[in-house]
């Protein structure tokens, strides 16, 4: 079989590596924690590709005490001979040439999880050093690189048993490239666990050696024999499940489709899509194919059972998926992705095959399981009733509210009508709002004051959400509607501001307001976050006024401690308890001026984890919230 061939000729070369260090964001998304963690995923995904090809059963990811990371696998080992086209070691081709790998051409992998095929070379380019150890054909090889350049020849360092094969890669991220070089263990573990769910035959070990005071405490192994069925079970843990998990898996036209779903007695929908183990955050043809066919099937059965009587009345897609938790995973030999983030599957054949297989498998299952079918339809019936009541409430409270560029409640709008250059600051309190209105650049900066803490949307019904004055003003001001189970009129192209900036006091109340606002955006306008429009302003905590020298704004206690150590002269310290204590000039210099301010862009690295954490932090159960806060108190940060 062609997939068994994996030698020097399997590695194809597309282009050089010059631009990676210059524009890292193009290759890993960002230079914050998300991009840093992505380095581990790139190497781990290569090991997963070996598993998909049938040659790797174990992967180990280790966070080392010196800040480096090690990814080891028991695959076939990277080919070590001379590359037939490049004329250099194939290891050098893999680690120094962009778009070189077994994912290109015909000899490497039939199915590949890598979106870009640039993993090893990009990681190498963005590391202070990288070392690779390869076991292959009874020989142990070693190579070292520094900032993408090899430091010597590929060296034979020993021998091993013939069947003992694999690759071990260790790298230290470059602090000149990344804003921070501390890997985020929770996000990495979540991603590795997700990979184990999607690959039942794979075992993934994780160890964090960075906390030497408790060595060995943070060791976990992820192995999920029941695959995505276990994933559904864990996602629905603690919820009232309506029926047992429904699962099917089938292959057609070279595309493998695997799906599992279960309904819970909650007013939500959670459908996650994957292609070749990669989470497709923005969905795509495979999700569309599943959803459309599921809606058609449920409506057909509801009509046959006499539940739907009016020939023109159908449940909507949102109705039939209300309460659904689903995983749709496809394996495609040639996946195509669209969008800036490359997380939306674009293959029409994937949608067609998913729809066909879903239709066949659902019919087979529901014909034999009438009670389960009735329980699913009952969810749709309940959903339709609530939807109609809420649409009526929405009509009464928020029917195409008129927007004026000059005045919209308390909004002080900007003069420009070009969304690309416009930004709106959400400011708590009238006094801070007043200072911000005076300090701003009126041409491009709008100010939207809100009063106190907005509604916690995690615990409120939609009628209460839409009745909330602050929320109504935000929805109207942004101009793009909102997306909730039954709003469904969100249109990102109508967004009036490229940046939505939360600007609150640097205290506990300010942090709580930030969380409430982010919960609202995440639940009702997730695309604002997904497409990078939401930011948090960072006002200073202090102003140091020395007897000699320049005054300096200080943004946190760590910076203050550093200032105390490095500044030898006497100085007085001004503490800002709130934004309202700054005059307009200070507010402009520190928080509003695009040339000098610090903005933190809100990112979602792991949608499943974000959903769980949001529900836990903003829900009614106090115990898990308290435990989470105690555990993660020192990690609270948002990637810039």
C-alpha cells in the first residue's frame, strides 16, 4: 500500500523559510500564549499524522523546567538519508525548509492533520534552539539547530533495537519573538485530550516538570477507547441527558465520517466539528451537511407521526438542534480551508458525503428506536414554543431599533463612518465616561458609558437579556444584531467599529464588569471575539513622580516592584483607584492614544474549555467556581 512508503523521496519541498521570523503571526496566528502553545501542537500534529498512517501508538509531551518542550513519538522516525532533490540531509529539509514534509506529494500520508504542512520548520525558526533525536533502522541520530540554522552535521549517537523507532523533538521558544515564553498547561492538556478522543487507538502522555517543588504531580495520560462517544459523555457531564448517545461511522468516496450526538434538557446547542483531527471552529461544509440533513429527517418523522400537521409548518434547524451536543469528525484526503484562521472546511464533497451518510444512519437508527425519536422531537416542540414566545418578546423590545450616528442613548459617537478606523470604548460610570469623552479623538473614537454591572446573561432568560438597558444600547450601537439560540440575525459585516474596547477600573469591580461583558459577547456575539474585534484596555495603576527625572506610568504591581529596584532617587507614588481620577490628558496618554496605550486582545484558544469555564464561573454552583479561582488566581491574563 502506498501509505507504507515513507523514505527520503516522500518529503516534498515547496519554498524557503525566510519570512517566518519576520512575520510569525502569519504562520502561528499570534506571538502571545496562543501562538506559543501552537508550537507544541504543530510538532504533536506531525506525530498524530504518523498515527493516522498506522505507525504511531504513543505520544509524550513534556514541559521542561528550563522552559523548553519535548514531543516524543514511537512512529517510524524522520527519514535521515540525503534528500533526492535537495541534496542535503532529509532532516535538514524537514526542519529548515518551509512547506517541506510528508503531507505533500503522494508518498507520505493519505490523511494529514496539519493545516499548513510547515510545522517542524516554523517551530525551528521561532526557537532559540531545537534538538531532534531519531531512532530508525537500528540507529540513533541527533541534530541541533539554533534560530533555524543547523549547528553541525547529522550525527549518529548510538544504536537501538530495529523495532524501536520514533522521533523526539525538544525546543526552547525564542523570547525575542514571543511576548511570553511560559506554556499554558491547561490549554495544552485540553488540546491533547481532545486529540485522544478523536483517535481511540492513540495514547498521549503529558508531564509538566516546571514546578520542581512538586515533581511528578502533573502527569496525565489521555486514552479514550470509546473515542468521540466519551467526548460527548464528558461534555454532557452533570446535565440531564434525554437519551443514550447516538453514534455512527462510515466511509464513502475516500471520506470517513464519524458522528456522535445526544440531547440534554437544556436550552443550548453545542455542535463541534473536526477535519483530520483539527477543530474547525468556524464550521464548514461537514457541519452544514449534518445540520441540514438532521433538520430534514426530524421534520419528515414529525410529519409522519402527526406531530406536524400544517403542511407549511416545519421546525427550524435551531428548533431541532436545541439541547443537542454533537461531534462531527471527518477524515479527508485533501482538505481545503477558508478564512483567515483556516478553521472552516470548504470541501463541497465533504458536505455531500456527510449529508448522505447522516440521512442513511439516522433513518436506520430512528426506525428501530421510536421512543428516542419521540424524545428528540419533543425537544424540538418545546424549543419551537419557546422560540415563538421569545420572538414575540424580541419584537416588542428590540424591533430594528433606530440608530442615530449622532445620538444613541448615552453613546458619544465618532465622526468617521468608516468601520475600519472606528473604535468604541465601553466605560463604566458617568465620571470616567465624561473624562473619556473629553480625552478621545472625536474623529475615530466613540464612548459608550454603562451604569454599574450589566446583567449576568449566563443565568438570565432571553426576555430579561433583551430588556436590559445596557445590553440593548450595546446591541443597537454595534449595529450587527446578536446571535443567540433564536435571535439568529447577527451579521458581522454590519459592525460599526473595528475595535470594541472594554475600559474599566483596575480593581475587583472592574474585573467583574469585564467578565460580565465578555460573557455577553461570548454567548450572544461570539464572532466579535472569534474575528478579533474585542479588546480590554489597560489603564495604569500608579504614576511615579521622581524628584529628578521623568514621571512614569506603572501598569501593575510587578512593574512597580521593578521600578523600586531600578530607581535609586526619591519619588512619590500616585495611585489611581479609578479611571475617573485621571484628567483627560492623563487618560489620553495612558489608555486612549493608539501610539502609547496597551490593549489586550481577547482570544479563544479552546472553545470547548471556554464554554465549560464560562458556565462554571457565571453559573449558580459556587464550589467549582471557588476551586477554579483558587487554582488559577495567579494565571489571570488575556493574550495581547
